[in-house]
């Protein structure tokens, strides 16, 4: 943190990121609440938690507010998001950080612990194709202690109700259009503000070089093998070593699945 960048500045950045993500997922706080409840139910009030693809640390923030005795290890590859997260949690000894690429076979060697009570992640793993995600699930089963829990809230479809899905998606689109007219930021808008902030200039340059410029239009997805259904995630969790797996929350196009080690 620079001398001119205060804790409140990082808090504003984290809040800004959360609101931008909430434009896509208006029930984001609800999924975090269910996730926190599940961690407490399975791992108690003082768990060691791996926050996977942590972004700016929104899940860890909610977990530590609800469970002050918890500790979290936040892992991400994005230098900008990690910079904001580190600034937001500056001085909080309950939080540790690791910069790692989850597709690297050796990414777990960067972690400060070899076993966790819980692993949590939200709206991140859909970027992985089928085989890398399958391998990651197996890796996570090995990182969890016996009886530990993995929670993944992400874009997952239930194709058994196409008309309901269409109706809910239409309502979401209508609300998003209204919020945009009121000034809500989308993905590209938020990253444009990042690029304009001198405090984030260096990590933004590294991010753009490593992962591309998020302000550029996204090409049509050329990788059709990304898993999309709730059932795929449940089947794969069991296949990769989880003794139980079930859906514990759902929304329009999204679901929270849990795997018990």
C-alpha cells in the first residue's frame, strides 16, 4: 500500500468490485450467506479456509465477519484483484495470500498449509475447461481434511426446466437494463476505472500482459467443452473423491454445490 492509498480506498475498490459483480448476479450476498452457513455447519466457528480464485476477497470478508475465529488463505492469479484484497485486509493476521495459476499442476506447493477444513469459490471455475476442472476437483479432495467441505457457487444450469429458465433470464435482463440506465458498471467499465487509477497502474499492467485486457470485447467462446450443468459437477465431485455431493442453493442460471470429503 502506498502512502497515499488508504485502507478506505481499498475498501471502496472492494465494494465497487462487489457491486459490479452484483449487476450480473443480484443475489450474490445470498449465495455468500449460504456458503458461510455451510462452512460453519460442517467445519465449526474456527475453520481454516482456502478461498479459491478469491478475487478481491469478498467471500473471505463475509466469512471473517460471521466467523471471527476463522482463518483464510486467498488464492488468485490476477495481480489487480490480489492488490485490492491485500489492501483491504492489511493488518489482519487471519488472512494470507498466494498468487497461483490453478491450471499449474504444482500450484498447491505455493500454499502455506497442506490441509484445510473448507474450500470456497464463486463464479470463477467456469473459466476452466472440463479436464482441468476435473483435475482441480481431485486436487481439492486431497487438500481437504476428512470431513471437510468444498463449496462452489457458479454458473450451472438445470436443463430440466427450460421455460422457467427463460422467464428468469428475461427478468434478469430487464433489471440489468434498468440498472445500467441508473449508472451501474459492467465488466469493461469497472476495468476502465482500474486502468485510470495510478495506485493500480503497476498491477494492471501485469494483469493485462498475463491475462489480456478485459476492456477488449470478448471473442465468442471457442471452447465448447466447458461443463455447464449442476449434474456434471455433482457427478465429478463424487468421481474425484468426495463421499457426498449435493446442490444446496440455486438461482437463475447459478447454483451452489457442496462436496463433503
